C-alpha cells in the first residue's frame, strides 16, 4: 500500500519540526539523556574505584605502607567504614578534596584518626558512598578499620541536619567520637548548604 506525500504536507511537517515547542522538547530530551549518562558514569566510576581502593587498602594493612590505588593517584586509602546492619561498606581516603570524594569518603585531615581522642570526621557524597546514611538509626553500630589494621566500633547517638558552617563538631572532645557527614537532602540534584550528620561514640 503506497503512501502519497504531497509537497504541501512536507512543508507543514518541516514547519512543525521547526516550531519552538518541538525544538524545546528535543533540547530537554537531549539534556535529560546527557544528565542520565553523567549519573551512570559517576556511579560506575565510584563503584570501580572502590574495587581498586579495597585492594590497595588490604595491601596497606599487610605492608604497613601507603599504597596508591592506581599509579597516577595522589590519594590513598586510610580506613574502611562499615555499617553492619545495612551491609554497607566503603573505603575512605586521606583528605576530603573534590578529587578524593569522587572515588570514596574522605577523612578530614584536621580531625583525629578513628580511635584517637577527639572526633574523627569522614565526608562523602550523598548519592554514592554515603547514600546509606539516610537509613542509619540511633543505636546502629559503625565500624572503622584503619590502615594499620586496628578496628574501632562506634554506636550512632544522633542524626542532625545543619547548615554547612553551623555544624556543631568538637574535634577536641573528650573521649573518642565519630561524625559521618554528607549533603542534604538526599534526593536533591544540586549541592546545597545543608549537611546531614551522623554522630557516634566509641563503644570498645
């Protein structure tokens, strides 16, 4: 069965394709595909990096030396963070620069190590390595294994939401404490001023 296309119909179709609404729809769809692709890439990169970081972390414990996850890296793993009830685990890196956070949680360098006196602070992105923080409950255990092989177990005591420059974290607090920090809200697309903080205290 043949289809007759007249010159007039073709002209109308061309006009329709050039309409602002159609062009806007195409642009929105293209942007959506780009953002979707970027989202997949971010998650894939984060997942792949954790495999290499896990390997480097295991070598660090075995050798007592800093082991870079890949040749050109200027970062290295310093701890494993685990939330046993949620079966969540992530290898943390030295420092919390933008480069470090792209691959895993970062240990804020002006805070003590896990197990030491004061408050150790680790930060990570809400949509990758610290996505599990939204499911942490008061009383949950959080286990930190350092690169020297020592493991410390903390119990979550409270969760708070604060402006990034108003978070109440005493890095010199008596005793041994832990704060896991990420951006808030968890379902936001762009970075905002709020932070979600999980506070925990050492139990052993």
